[in-house]
C-alpha cells in the first residue's frame, strides 16, 4: 500500500409443503405429476443463439471454461423504453430462473453509456482520501490480501417495477411490435433485480486502515467508467455491511458488472452500487450529484420530492406461472417465485390463488440469507377455472409487502395535506415521472385456456 498522501486534486472528482393439499391426494394429469420447475426453459424448436454454448463434439480446449448445452436458449432481454437507446441495458429472465441465486450470465445490466470499460486489473487502483488520517492507494493485489467475505445479496435497480416501465413497455409494443413482443412482461416490469454471491473486503476495514477523522459523516464513491458515475452515501452504512467486491458467484466480476472492482451495498437501491470503483472520498456532507437531485428522487403528489431514499421494502414475485408460461392442462403445479427485502431476512411468504380472498403459507428454500432473494414454493391443484394468483412477503421485522393501493396510500400520507391513494395512483398513471423503490403485490390471471397474463398494471389507466 502506498501510505503517501495522494497529490491528486479534489475528488478525482406450520408445514406448507403441500399448501393445503392432503398427502397422497395430489392431483395428477394423465397419471403423472406435472412439472414443478419452469417449463419452457429449453426450446429446441427455436434457433439457438451461440452464447456460452459448448460445441456438440467438444475437444478438451472447449471445456477449459464451461459452457451450457445448445438446447438451453434462455438469455437476457433488451430493456424497454428510450433509455435503452442511450446505454447498455438488459433484463434478467426471471420467468426461467430456478433457484435463489441468479446465474451471472442472467444478471441484469444497467449501464448509462454504450461503451463497456475493459480495465486491466494490474493497473487498477482504489484511492481512499478526504477526511482520513492516512490517504491510501490500494492495488487489486493489496485489496485481496485483506480478510475477505462472501455473502449472497440481491441487487435491484431503483425504478424496478415502476409504472413508468409499464408505460415504456406499452409504448414499445406499439412502436416496435416485432421486437417488443419477445420481451416478457415480467422482465419488462420486474427484470431489473438479481441475487448473487459477492466476494470482497468490507469497506469498513479499508476505512479503518485509513483512519476516519472526527466530523466525517458521508463518503463519495466514483467509478472509472467514462461517465464517472458518483454517489454519496452515509458513513454509517459504509461502516456496516458494504463490500468492496471483486468476485461474483465464485469468479471475478463480469465486465458489465464493474470488473475489476465495484461496491456492493446490501439492501439499498442499485444506483449506490458504484461499478469500476476507483475513488472513495470521506466527507462531512453529501455532494448532491445529478444522480441525487434531478434524478433518483421521489416526486410526491404535492410537488415536493424526497431525497436519499435507499432501502428496498419487502417484495415478492411469482415467477412460475407468469406471463412467460402456459399451463398445458388442469392438475398439479408448483407455484414458485422470489422474495427479498432490503431490511433483513424474509420470514414468511404467503400465496393466494383466489385473488387475495385467502392466503396460505408457502415453503421457503433454505438457507434464507439476509438482503437476498429467497425462493418460495407452493403446491397447487388447478381445476381449470379462471384464477388470479399472487404472493406477499413479510421480513423478519414484521414489515409486510403492500398492495398497489396500500403503497399509494403511503405516498399520500407523506404529503401535506394527505392525499387519498386514488389520487396518487392517478399521478403515477398520467405524470411523466419516475417513481422509485416500488414493491406492490403482483397478481397474475390464469385463463381457462391456461394463458397467464398480468392482472395488476393492466388495470391502471396508463396511456401512451
């Protein structure tokens, strides 16, 4: 480590296993249980993109870095809306996920530019300076000599599940029907979340190595991308669980995920997780960057905006069946999905198959990690009639996932005078704003023909 002060100027800027079905009486179709994992994960009838595929007759060199079978064709989808034109943005195929950890190749991508950095780790350094006793410059090798941690955490884009994405989705279907039709609704609305195992060194360890001075209260982190994305964060969070990460799912970060170094800020909105991390300045107040003032603020119905909101609320989503699937026939299915919370662990997931009239506990896949996706499963006998299914989760602190109306009421209660939920929803439907940290209960409508469609956003009065 280089202990000399940097001469760079400024800031280099109860059992739910059968979910109410009696053991031994699970319905079958044609004498056999129907699939309990996502059908359609493979589709040999469609052209196979040659992405990460092992050749049919591989030689030993082809197996030096493993690939998947050519029969597996699932890929990320292009994002929706005009922002996709200005940056590299892809959506996680949630409808084809199986476990709780997202494959690295499926992790969503939000990059605000078309250029993808390709940084040589041997030349990359991290500078920590500002209100510290010992400004230090760390090489990648030096960072890896510190005690490391490996933790599973979700990462979610701030605007994920927002009505604005539904508006963009409808617009794309209208303007580009041939290409937009390939993007599933679940991806377009909710596909900006993934959960991975992240490996690195605690930021608190590095800050203590530098010696944080009295009066310091914030840090400013800057990335090495050409946009120089920067973000202010409270020092209290940085001294808690933030990771300076160089590993993802047991290997180095992917280039699109910030290689060779990024911040992992567990449970907080995605904009805080600065990629291509190169500078951390310890300061006494936030810097009010564009990403903190004119963007990533929540505009309330009274015209006032909240700022520096960060923690993701309890959220769950049924990933099978969803609009990416079709139920072939009546009989036994296992409903499955993901739940997560920015505040601790998921403690409970409930599933309703009668449009919220009744709820039953789902089975949680263990281990359940804090601030990470949790897979839930619920056994269901579909009798072939129309049904509306949904899930809701509760975290370990008792926070419960809200309905769209309940979420709108929270917003309405934050204004003076208080506004009814209907007025807030009307704002989301019509105003050209970006609403953030959305966690409404998503419902799916099962048709008699086995089709699966959105039953939440479709009911809004959104026009394009």
